[in-house]
């Protein structure tokens, strides 16, 4: 009987920490595919961030995908609109972050959007971005929109294709051990 009273305590001590949030580096590149005609959507809503947390300045990191950006900018087929890298904790609960670039005018930015990330077997990514044209009065006159969901594999560069806009994203664990190298020869 004493064993059954101690069983929950023992299980909590030896249970894996699968539900704990871990630290990840997220890097994204928003591109316009110039060969595909732009699709102008309705103007971005004023509440585009909709409760998402902005990336703190302390979380920003130096991007590592500069080689990919150089290849994209060397081609006339692509225009790199935004390139950011940051670190944050991810877990089984949704983590929605607001990302913007350019001069803010009345709560709107030339580039604005949200990333909703959730860990599972893969990382679920829900990207919602607007590339806005803003007139001299600060009014959004036209927008291009990328709205895409994906199950991305961590540690690999993934492409979310939305026609004229695309998003390259790489999500890398900063706490998981690095994979062991593959041996050159398999021992007998």
C-alpha cells in the first residue's frame, strides 16, 4: 500500500520532460518571387498583430543564412523583403509572435505579420504576412499577403510557397544535443 502512495511521486521524478519548453533559434527570409505576378489582396487590417508578442531586442540574433540571401539577391527572380533571426522558447502550446520592418505609420508597417509556432513531431508554422504600400498620409493603399501553414522539420531550411510571396524558415534547437556523425565505415 505504501508503494501506491509513492508511485505518483516516483513517476514525476522519472518522467521525461517532454512537455517542457526548449530554446530555439528561428530564422526567416521573406521573398517576393518576381516571375510570379503579384496578387494584391485587401489592405492589411489595423489589428494585424492580434495579440501576438513582438520580438524583444534582446532575443534578436545575427542571421546565419546569409549565403542563401546572397544567392536570392543575385538572381533577378527574387527580391528579399525581410531577413530576421531570433531565439525564443517553443513548446506544445502555441507561441504567436509579431514581426515588422520599416517605419511605423499609425500602427502599420511596410512589412508586418505574425508567426504562430507550436512544437510537435514537427514544428507547426502558421505564417501570416502583409507587404504594404503606404501613401504619404500613412494610409495602407494596397497589400500583398502571404498566408501559409506548414509542418516544418527542425534544423532544416523549409520553404513556404505562397505564389508571389514565399517564406524560407529554419527552426533550430539550441538545447538539444547535436546529432552524432555517421561513421565512414560500419564495423562488423
